[in-house]
């Protein structure tokens, strides 16, 4: 699985004009399942993200995890993280997991994250508008 993390002071996701998820300080996590991913990959990714020390401590160093800060996670599915841009001008997405697998692994990932921190989610497969205030900015790519 792949994830793009953005440390945020706030973030929200809107579908058809309705805010369906929003958080204050924490992480916006854009997540994508690829062919061959399993629940074990979703668990490993959630555990890895939960332990990443990417939040400032009292000395201003990135030395605290999301759980340490009491922050929340906004988890949004984004199959385009699987884009292949090596040929031509149109990205290919054949590496992304089929929708039924992607949904199952997305849900599993969000549930695994929710064991340690408050989690809000987007809506799998929906046309979503995501708003955020990137804190730092800090943006990190993670795979498991």
C-alpha cells in the first residue's frame, strides 16, 4: 500500500456539498492499495504511520508521533497514487488494486489507524473535494 501524508493544522473532505470528514491538527492521509496488497500491508502501513515522529516536540524538533500529539487522521482513498507516468502523457493506473480490493483494504487501513488515534474518512470512489492547511509544510511518502 502507498500513502502520502500531509501534516495539517486542519483538513476536511466534502462530497456533493456536504462535509463528511474533518479534523484539526493531525495528518491528512491519502492512501492507495495496489495489486497484491493484503490486510497485512494495511496493518503494517497503519502501524508505521502511527509511529512516525514527524511532529514537533517542545524544542521544535520532529520527535513526536501522531499519537503522542493527540492529533487525528483524515484518511482519504486515492487510487491515483498508483499512477504510472513512465510512458506517454496520460498516466496509467493498472497498478491500482481492483475497486473491491481497494475498498476492503482502505476500510481495513482506516480501522487499523483508529485503534490509536481519532479517524475521519472520505468516501471510497466518490468525487471528493479535499481542503487542508499543510503545517510546516510536511509531506511524506510511505509504502508498506
